[in-house]
């Protein structure tokens, strides 16, 4: 395992308790962290502006016997040769960087550390730690940064689970207070900040499900002026946007989605300064260490094999989504997609995005009512096989859900209305299997089944009310 251990040590510096080596304040990336300890190459990797180039520049992990793929360290616990070695490990005198020694995989695991290096390269951060789910990543970060009784300013349009965490769970368990605002309104964000109490400003790069694009540079400026940290969920836009380059302090992911790409893995990631990961892995006060949302090494290996082709997948997701959104709009449907020129945040996304990766693979069609949304999805799945009715995203098949009654159902109706989530909003994660024209023909056939059908001469009263009717109108919906 010499090669794998040597690679893992590139992310680790002085002790088990301080594995990433930076003792500066959160957000201090002054070159004194772990990535600068081994040599100057990691600094050069951080300067790669293109995420694909950054992934390619990250050190390749070889297997134990010279295999082109890294080995899987599936052990939960690790042995030592002498009794005193264990004492020295717990004292921080030995560790992954000193003697290639490990204690227990909830502390550190070589395979999971290697994936963390890839995630840090992808997101242009000093370090990264991979977790068992996206929600465990989000929860751990907020618990670590906010603390008991702290205050969070959050976008009012978030994934339903995150909204429930901030509005209900953390207030109940730790007295956290959250103020939800229109994150596009700088004055509203500033007004929501409580001096000396606001610890975090929290947004999604592209909001779930309305696809509003956060002004990350503006939000970073507001957060930092108030002494708070900007935490950005980049689940919808890996590769497309790199929030850390725009001022975000911490980037979180549900790795289960686009990064995994197979709808077969649950995983998360926290990308940020080494000082944050150090604090979160502290033996006495670290949220990651003590809550234990540990990623399985076999899952880490699977994901490490998928990351190299993530940029190619995102390009095709984006290409298909733009093509479908443009054609749907020409049919008169109410479409939400930031890649469309008339989207209110089109210019903002264009300015923030990494060139060559499009505008992401998510789009929304607003059918007005939940009934019409459900009828359309029924035909798309069961009649024409355009896609699948399922939550989640990033799969090679197109996935569809009515957000108001599914992934945003944790939000109260009044909060959904404020966030612009209409009852008939259909969220689509556009897949890339099959040909574009094949899938578009399937969509058109399903849409045709929604058109009014001429009534027979001798029909029963009220029968027409049972037919599928498309009433989308011609006004393009733009509500955020």
C-alpha cells in the first residue's frame, strides 16, 4: 500500500488531530496548509481554473501491486506491531502522514482520503472530507460553524430537507435561529444579518427546484463583512460553477447526484479550508469525528472511478437540457432554465460559470396545477418512455418529480409560495441516454396526449372534464 499511503499523506500534515495541517482561521488559505507541506505541486493544482484540468492534475492513486486503479482499504480497524505505537497514534506522534499508520476508519481511511483529494481538486479548495450522505455533510457543517444559539441567514428557496433542518430540527435541538430571505436581494440579506450573531449565510448555487442562480460574489461580500461564512450547496452544478473561486468559504455536495451519476450511491462531501476539516475531526469537539457520518471505503473507490468523466457527463447533461428547454419554450410551455437568454439570471450564470460546461442539467416546466403536472409525467413515463418519475438527479435517464408534493413538501405551503414553487412545477433532471431526437419525439407525443380531444356528438355531461387538457398558455413563467 506504499503508493496509496504516500498519496494520502499529501493531504495530511502534522498529527492525527490536525490531519490537514492548517492552524489558521477558517478560510485562511495562505499556502501554510497540508497541500503546501509536501512540495509546491499542490499549489499549482489549485491554480487550475478548469475543473477537468484540476482533476487531471491531481495525483493518480495506484493499486497495491501497481494496478492502474487504487486499492480499496476496506478495514474498519488497523493493527500495530508494538503496544507503544498505539499510544503514540492517539497522542498524535504518528498518523497517516507519519509512518503511514491509521487507527480506525471513522478517523481516517486511505481510500476515503484519496477521494477527498479529488473532491478538493474539483472544487478548488484546500481540503475535503467525504461523508455518508449529502444531508450529513450539510448538517455537520452547520452544527460545527453555527453552534448553540447561533444565527443563519438562508435562501428561502432550498432543498426541502435543508429547509427542515434549518427551520425545525436545529432550532429544536440547539437553539439555532434561521432567517429565510430572497437571496437575490442584497438589501434583504444585509437586513437579515444580526451583528455578532450571524455565523453562516447559506445558499444553493442553483436553487432547488426553481433554478434561481445565487450571486455568490455578492453574498460572499455581505457574509464576510458581517464576520460570517458563506456556505454553498453546489449539488446541481458540479464542474459548471466553482463557488470557492467566487468567494464561498465552504462548498457542500450531495455526491449521490451528478457526481455519482448512477443513482446507486448515497454520499456527501464537505470542501473547504484545512482548518475547517481539522476542527470537524477534532477528537473532543469535531462534528464529523463525534457524529460519525463515515463514508464506506468501497463507496469511495466507486466514486473515485466516476469523477474523471464527470466533466464529460455534465457537458452532455447541459447540452440536452438547453435543447429541450429551447424547444419546450417554442411550444409555449412555461420553462425555467438558466441557459435560456430570457432567464433573469442568465447573464449572472454566464459570468460565474466555467467555460465549456453549459448551464447544468436541470430544467423545470410549470404546468400550472398539480393535476396537469401529474398527467404529463404519467404520459412521459408510462406512455412514451421519455423518463422516469423519481426524485434525485444526475442519472443517465431523465428523472421527473412534482416538487411541491415531493422534494419540497417539507416546506409549509406559504413558504413554497414565497419561494416560487408552484403546485404544477415539474422538475426534470435531463439524462443523456438515447439520442436527443428520440427523446424529444417521446416528449412531443406525451404532450400531444394532453391536448383537448373533440367531444363525441352524444357524450355524457361532464365527460370532457375527465380528459387531459393542456392549459400552459404562452406566457413564459419567470418566478423566483
